[in-house]
């Protein structure tokens, strides 16, 4: 989910799963264009606020697959503030990309952003769609895709907490529940934050085949990247509203959670873990490094450290990352640690926000 506090009330009407048609969602096999040896993928964001995992996870998975040329783009160069935590340095803008690839991207990844009516992003998405790009709306990135006019007459999905509002505003779209992702020709949309993992692996399969997808899935700790998903499993109960208010109102006792970053680290694991701790409403989450210089991740993202190791005494907890641990295992470990620190209800509250089915 992009921005929890802006979403619709979960007590509103929910369509029963039995009313939804059972359709197999499959991303078509990629067909090369413009004599390119590999597809070109643009992951776009707004410099003010872009959802961390929505942006980083597809970028990291697709880059790791080495099956495409992947570009992290911003409306401007310079710092991009991620939501709900961390900052990255954008090297390439939308305009830079247009000059390098006038024929457009093959895939455009659209994460949740602060302003889903951002005219610069909307015009760029429309332009890329007109050039034949496949548009992939991740989680609440679907608002930006819908505001671009690309979902009229289409099937689509979104974060469970936003679906009722999406149905009310975009009545020409058939909104689907119980799918991790929905494919309608050259438009793909996903459910919550963690759906970025299966859809990214499905894109790898579309580009390079099932065997390659299986190898990448194993690296990230994923057993299945199909569309099976039960939307009805996700709803806030009174205890979740209560813990959210309680945690939010105790801002004076927020704890500092330091993510220890280092060159070559896995950006997908970092994003999922930082995202989780930052959604407790109990923490300030930031990247800490040995120096103030940007850190280049394994996939080529430039992280901006917000503190250095000399400030470590101000941390309540420091999170260290193992190079041998899969991203999914790290996410599960983070949710378990959150339960130990702040209670099981807070951990459950976080899992609901990122639409992650803890098993």
C-alpha cells in the first residue's frame, strides 16, 4: 500500500470472492521490439515521495535477472525521498530517458507516489503507452495509471484497502479481487506492496522463460509467483485501529531503527525490511553507513546514508543484513522481530499494510 492514512475505510462493501470469475492471469511472452537485444524497463517515481518497496523490489528483481536493461527514473535528478523510509539518489530523469530511448520503454513500472495526479508522470505514462510499452501499476501505483486514463474498459486490481474507493472513482474499470496481479493486454496491476515480488518474477518469466524465473525466485526465497491470493484475508479489525492510534500518539517514545547499509547489498531485502519497521508507527527508520557517501547497491541503486556509524549510540536497534539470507526470509524475520519489540498486533498491522500473508 502506498499511503495508509489516505486509503478508504475497510468497513465499506466488500465483494464476496464467489462473485469473481476465475481467470488465469498470465503475462504474455515478451516480443522484442526495435531490434533490441534485451527489453528496456523504466521504473519511475516522484522525487517528493515514492513508495519504497513498490519502486525498489521490481528494480532489484529485474536487474538481478540480467534479462533486461533497467533504469531507475525520477521526475528530477537528485534525492528521491521514499515512503515510509530511506532516500536514494536519482541519476537519470524521465527527460534523460526520452533522449536515450525515443522509441520508448518496453515496460514501465509505476509505484505508488505522493501525488497520484502528478501531471508530469501522467503525461509520461500516457506517452509511453502510446509507444507500445506495457504499463505495470504496483499497489497504489494503480491510482496514477487510472488517472492516466489507461484503465477505462480494463480489468484491474489494487491494494485491498483502496479497492472500494477505486471502484467509486473509476467506474469504467472492472475491479478484480483475489489476484496478486491482473493482466489486461498491455496493462498489469497488482495488489499490495509485497505483490511486487511475484509480478516481478512473472515479468522475468515473460522475458526469459520459466527456468530463469525459477532460478531468480529461488534467490529471493519465493516458491510461487502465480496470482493466487485471497483478498478477504486482509481487513483491519478494531485492535488494529486501536494499536495504530496508540502507536501514532506515542510519538515522543519512537525508537530509532538503523539499517546498516554497505556497498553491494541487496536492495530488495533492504526495502522490504525497512518498509516493515517504518510501518509500525513506533519508529524512525534510517540508513546508517561508515561514511556520508552514497552507497551503490548490488543492482545499482544509490542509497543516501542519513547517519554515519559515529552516531550509532543514538540508535535503539541496528539491523544488520546477511548476504546469504533471502529477501522473503529477511521479511519474515523482521515481522517476527517487530512482534517481539512492539507486540503481535503491531506486527499484524504491518503485514496488513503491505498485504503480506504471513504463514
